C-alpha cells in the first residue's frame, strides 16, 4: 500500500509473519509486560515492569533457525525460518542484505541482523509493545487492508493451521508445530480437522 501509515509500520508486518507462519500465539511474538515480582529473568525493564515471553534475536541462529520456549505450554519449538517466505520478505525489507532469495538458494547474513534484544518492538518507543497498543495498531492496519472487523489477530493461528490442513499436511505434524497436547485441539483450530482426522484414521484420500 502507498498509505504512509502502512509503510511506517514494519514491526507489525514482521510480527504477523512470525505469528502466521510459525502458528504461534500473539504472546509468543510480542511478549508481555509483567511486574518485577513475577518469576522469570529479563534484560528489558520499563516503568517498574519487565518484558517476558516474546521472541528474541538471540533465539535465531546463523542458519536462521528459531528456537523458542512457548508461553502457554512452555514447550521448546524449532522453526526453520528459511521455510517461512513472509518472514524472509520482512527481514529482507527491514534489514537490507540480511536475506537474499534467488530461484536456487536463500543466502543468510546473520551478522546483518541484530544480535540480541526483542525482535518485535514499538519503533516509536524503542521497546516492546504492550498488548493494547499492538492490537490497536494491528486493527487499524487490518482495516486499511480491507480485513473484516470480525477477523482478529488471534485468528492468525487458526488460519495458519487451517491452511496447513488444506495443503495436505498431516494433523500430527501440525499438532507438533502448534504445540497442542492432542489432535483434538488441533482439530478444533482447523475448520477441516474432522475430515483430516477421518482420512488419517482410514487411509482414504479426499473424495474417496
């Protein structure tokens, strides 16, 4: 879009890319501000609060592999960001030279990405978003993009899971990626979950 508001908001685009392509919760991307007394160490402090649970640059290695401990279930996930085209596009746009994509290969210059700190930050303040500010900004951008008001940021996770099932991915693989405790939860997130579960149980192909 040529809208100046859209062009000046790359952190939201990068956050959305991570959230969708990683089937992650919003909290795992932007983190949250909590009182000092809450358990958990953090190097990010502001106004008597500390920032926890969001993705950090230290969690991305030289091969562009993201390793993150999820906020809800505290499970370790591993995501190859070279398989996440939207993330690659946003990294290349925000950090020129860090990612180069050709028909044959993806070249990563990890040294051109930040070494540490939160990945998603409010560029106006130089620190992570609070959830209210992020949601307000996301909603404004979504409206400008023509996304209906009954579609929310939290729908990104369910949308990613549904797209994965529509693409033919096995529910067990999707369950693992989404860190769900069982297939029933993955099925709940996916509009096609019932059909995919039936196929995996019977060995039938769609339409048979």
